[in-house]
């Protein structure tokens, strides 16, 4: 066995660099955070070859004197902390004193800095961790750090770097995250001597979020804060403040990479904060989708531990419960305020048509001699020359308002529209209208507006209810709408009164697996509170003896099995109220009208009326949108009346 020896400084610095400097984006992050700690409000990041050839970070911060500039490159030299008490109350981005010596040990490094009080600046040059020169130089107030030939002396690490575009993309994303959490600071990114990103200083968080998150999200953002204006903070954690932005649930991503989390302005990753954000979106977002937004948590520095990992990305809250609860409330309140304008809120669920890039447009233009695809060819390829679909409406839309109310109540016949050449004139109950005759201009509208100003037009594909309201065309998913109505009825009964149940004439027997049987045994008392009577029947068998009044008997067995499977897959995690709401959502789904089911005009009108009286009419209990809204401008764009 070899004898124990102390490692040389260069080797120990390279080992430390393996933790701190993983790729070019790590260098940019450390240098930008140092610049912000120095009080800079303008920071310029320049890279070449994805940061592998050059990384240059310039700032207008306080700068360093000659002695401080030399000392800053020593390992564990820092101006951030002095005592062990400081370690548990860190208010700066950096504090370890490892970043600069670690970066210098794996690159050709130069450092130029000048304070406002000094007439000249100081330049420090290092090569692979070895000091090669300290000279005076002319420089503006602030600091400029150049990192050239990153990992030139550790070829194994350099070999595993990705392509130039990949590394540049990581740097752009990291800078966008730092810019999001520090809207008062100006940032500029220069890639291969070309400016690609610029965030001006002095912005608000909302303005910065609109720039970082992009045009698609900018029009669908809601500001959130906790405590709300005029309210006090949580007594369990004084000093806690949360602000940020969250996007409309219609704007989602398949990953969590567009959720920006900041704690005391530090960009972090915390599973608890993400879960709390999901809790705020509960019932508004579909499973498997991730929201978009930015969360800035401010709390006393002694209530959070950032000394968890060398990258300082992971943190630990001393008392996480109040933080997570406050965040979920802030998100839920922001979305509730956004839902007050229902029609604008619903427009976010309509995907925007994006123009293809210029090269694609050019390729399409050259695809045919005339510069475009001929209309007949296009329709033949799409199969559009087939007969158009026939839409079935209950209570024909052309019925006159002069028809006696008694006749309307007794009418059950369904009239199928075969053609749609203009609006048909008023007809009697059993008379098929002539599609070639239009209603005179003085004829009354075919439908009256309801009390809420909703005008039901008809049913499309036996799935969607077509509605007009406040100069908007609305398509309502009839199943999702009825599911929301029934869910809120069940939830209200569960919270405020005893649930009415009925005994089954023929009890239903369930055969479950051993794991599912254990789960069902643990929740039988809670199911009884929902009106579902379940008893053991020997082994892994159970018998269902009673069901809620609002649930059809034939759906009870599959409904209970679905509840058990959801809890089983979650391994028993989650709050009790969460799975109880899931159970109610499952009950509502099994009770609701199905897609493809024909409805009368009276039924559709009653359904829409009830929907708009719900607490949350925008989403079904599983997070799907209930309706989408088209304003006049959107429709005019679709029909090319506006270009």
C-alpha cells in the first residue's frame, strides 16, 4: 500500500474543479454570480465555440484593488463570510472561495479589475493554475474575466463536452434563468461576436418574465404574490414573501425546464417547490404536463441552508411547510383571478398557428411552378372531396320564437340538416325547411340569450356544444362540462352535509390483488364518508353494499377499482384531501354525460347555464379545458378577413 501524502495545490485545485466546473455553463454561472455580488447592474457575457475557446464576463461592479485581485485567486479566499455563524446566514451568491482558483486551474485565465478610487487597474494572468504575471493596466471601473481554452490540460474532461450549439444553448438558458431572478440587472450575451440576447436593466419581474418566457407565453401570464395585499404573513415563518408569475394552464410543457425557482434571488432546484406549484394548479392542468412560470421566494437567510452542494443549486428549508403552503396558495389565487375573465382565459387553450421559418416557406413556394400548391391537388391529397359530415341538432335551430311554449316542451323529434346553403326560414314542428330559402333580415334570431347572456346554437359531432357569448364563439366539451358540474355538487355535499347513499339491491363483489386489498382496507372509512359502503368478503374479496345517490349502480365496481389503483400507484403518498378529491372526480366522470350522446336544446342550455355558475368552470376535475373561446379577431384571421 502507498504511503499517505498531501496532494499538490494544482492537483487539489483540479479535483475541486471537477465538482465546480463541469462544463462551460458552470464557468459562466460562477462568474456572473460574482459580478452580481460585486453590485454590478450591467453584465456582458461573450463566448466563442460554445465557451470552449473563450468565455469573457465583464461587469461594472465595485472592482478589486491590486492586493485583493491577487488574493482572490487563492483557494478559500472570499469576502462573503468570516465566521461560522455567517455560514448559516448567507446572503450572497458565492461564499466558498473555490470558483476562481478552480476555473484558473483548468484554463488559460486572465483577470482585470479596477475600483472607482484607483486610477489604474490590475491584470492577473494564470496558465493552468500557475501564476504567470501581475501588471498594472488601464481599465474601466469594474471587472473583466477571460477564460480561454477551457480544460486544455484535462483532455478527458474536454473530450466529453458536447457540440458548440449544445454548450451555447446551456449558457443561454443559464443566463436567462439568472436574468429572470434579477430583473433589475442588465444582461447581454454575445456568441461568436454576435449579440444574441439582451435584457435591459431596471425591469420588473413581470417584464423580465415576458422576455425570458417568450411571445407564446407573454400574453398568458398572471402575477402572483404572498401575502396578498393587505394581509399579514404566516406567523409560523415571519419574513416570508413570495412573488412571481404563472402561466395560463393552456400553456404547458412536457418537462419542468420552464419553471424558474429562486430563493433569495438564487436560482435553485427544489422538488418541494415544484410540488407546491403543482398543488396550486390542481384541477387545472392535465397529468403529464408541466406549468410555466417563475417563483421568487424571499425569507430570512437563517431559514435556508445553501451549503448543500458545491454547485449551490440545491437548498434546504429549515421549516419547509409554511413555504410550500404559501406558494400553492399564491398560485391558486393568481389563477383564480385570471379566471374572472373566462373568455380571455379560455383563448389560451387554442394553439396559435405559427408561420414556418423562411427556408421552409421558400421550399414550399418552389414546390410548384406557380409558387403554391393548386387547390384541387391539395383537397384530393387531404381527402376533402368526400361528402361533408352531417351534423345532428336537437330542436332545429331555425324554429321560430313564435312557436308556443307548450309545443317546444312536447317536441322530441330530431331534424337532420342535409345542406347548409343559407339559414332556413321558420318552420312548424314536423315541417322540413327548404334549405334554399333564407330568413328575411327582419326575422328574429333563432335562439334567445339565457340569463347569463349565453346563446346556445347547437351541437357539433354530438360532442361539443356551440355557444355564442359576449361576441365570442365558444365550443363546450359536453362531457367535461357535466363532469365539472357533478364534481362540484359532490364536493359541496361532502363538505357541508351528509352524503346521501342508497343500498344496492344486489351487492357487487370485487376481486383485488393483495396490495390493492390492503389499500382498500385502509380507506374504507373514508369511502363511507363519500357514501360508498364497502365491507370485507373474505381474503382479497370485498362487497359493495351502498353507493351515493348521484352515482349509477352499474358504474360502482369499476369506479372503486380505479380509486384503489390510483392510490396504489402513488404508494400511499399525498394528502388525504387530494385523493378524496380524486375519488370525487372519478365519481363525477362515471356519472357525466358522454361524448357522442345527442342532447336536446333544452338540455344543452341547462348544462351551459349550470356550467357558468360553477366555482371553476374552466377545467374538468382532471385538468382538461371545458371550453375554448374564439373572439371575432381570431375568427377573422382564420377566414383571412384579416392578414
